[in-house]
C-alpha cells in the first residue's frame, strides 16, 4: 500500500525543525509545525476534525476531474493553491495527482518530492512519451496524494515541443493512458500562456483561476479567457472555467474587499465563496517541503483550503453554496471580461 511507499520514499529524513508535542487533544491555532515522530498525516487529519466534519467524507466525482490551475500573471498563488487544495482533497478521502507543469518545480518542492535533474519527470512524459506512471511519486504523509514532478529540463520543453507531433495534446494522451484510479488531477501551470499551459488546457476539462486580491488583479485575465475559448473551439470542447479562487485575501484592507467584489461581479457563480486569507503559515510551509495542511493543520490557511476543497467537491456533484451575488451566465461574463480587460 501507499504507506509503505511513503516510508521508503526519497524524502524520509525528518524535516529539520523544533520537536513538538503531540497534537492529541484538538488542534491548536498557529502551532509550531508538527515534526518527527508525530505522523504528520495524523496531525493533518486533526485539521479535518477541527472543521467538525470528521468522517463525513465528501462525494467523489464519477470520473476523474482534471483541473488546470492557470493564470499567466506570476505569484498569484497558483502553486500554493494546487498543492494545498490537492492535499485537502486527499485528506477528505480523495485520490489526487498533482502534475507539476512549471519548470520552477515549486509544486514538487512544496510536496517534498525529489526533483533534481536526474529524476524521471513530466519532461520525459511530454518530450519522450514516457508513461506517466513511471514518473509519479507518492507524497509522504498525505495518504492518497501523488505528484508528477517537474525538473529544470522542462524549461527547454516549450521549444522542444514545437517540432513534435501532436505538440498540444501530449499531456492529454499521457493522462488518458494513465490507468491508476484518481478522483482529481490538478495541473500547476507556469506563469505564461505557452505550449506547456496549452498542453494543460487540452488535457483538462476545468480551469481553476486563482486571483490575488491586489491591484491589477484582473489584468491579463481577458487574454487567458480568450485562450481558453480558443482551445475549447479547436482542441478541447469540454474546457470551461469552472472555478475562481480569491487568494491572499486580507480582510483588513478595503482594497481586498473591492477586488473581491469586482471579481464576483465579473464571474458570478464560478467564484468560490471561500477565499484564502493571507497567512504566514501558508508561505512558510513550502520551505519544509510540506503543505500547510501538514505544516500547521489548525491554522487559518489550512482550514480555508480544506473548506475550498469541500466547496469544489460539492460543486462537482451539483451542490452549490447559496451565492450572495446575482449571477449572470458564464458566457456573458466571459464576453464582458474579454471586452473589458485587454
Ligand atoms: N495565502 C497566502 N498567504 C501568504 N502568502 C502566500 C499565500 N499564497 C501564496 N503565498 C506566497 O506568495 C508567493 C507566490 O505564491 P505561488 O508560488 O503559489 O504563486 P504562483 O502563481 O504559483 O507563482 P508563479 O507564477 O511564479 O508560478 C509564494 O511565496 C507563496 O508562499
Ligand atoms: Mg507557481
């Protein structure tokens, strides 16, 4: 089973850091990171319990939901969202694969996955047609979570792909040939709209756009949405923007609530009601090779990602939170936003 693979995995050394007490009784807020002999997964499980929904479980999709986490703007929280949502969904009982499609390899790092130059990686899958199953690694401490890592080789793939057959659909083919049962595949895209992102858009049915609650949050989104439309028109008729997630939300600032309001007005029901707060714990976790779910299970960042995952899982089976905002159709929103934002 997975746990064996985890124990024998490449990152078995305890993460350096302070030894902490067991989190046995409930979960403390903003606690020191759980380490060493306290199984991290157990701590994270406590976070699920902290939500008061232990054992409730979440509906699993009938077929694998492939979600493309994209926004060509840099630093908006794509990777943070990919890894933390993936871990949250896994902690809710789903089987989840993260595909790291960014040469920076940040998602691989955050999941504690070895991705030095010799590690079989998504580059081999895209450029050399290596089966995805040969590069997927289990993520330690989170049952049901897997990662296809990115190495620095991927930086050359944008160019190498150009001359290859079916250059836009190589990831799609690899995913279709992957036989392991999965509930979700989350693809972390680089901050560009090149061939790597196009491969993700062809492989997935859903686009998840993280939007940072900052100035210029919507800048460039029109271009992303036009690309989504182009790919839907020519290569992948199922593709649609299913989810918008507001990240780094700082409720103390008027700017954050203005941006949130503007995004909700533009997109309506695609916007998750849960937004992700700005949280030091979220930004610290990757340097320990962990998600915030295992790094500080009881923190506000951890709980908000668990809640966002719950919302996504429920939407997948047609259950929507009641929205506070008037909805217009997806098509109209897209039209407006394409016109309004160049
Ligand atoms: N909710 C949050 N609170 C605090 N810091 C955050 C939060 N979300 C992300 N960050 C930090 O913001 C930075 C950018 O986040 P992240 O790497 O996820 O963005 P990205 O969109 O993947 O970036 P890139 O475009 O370079 O791939 C990181 O240092 C991350 O730790
Ligand atoms: Mg990133």
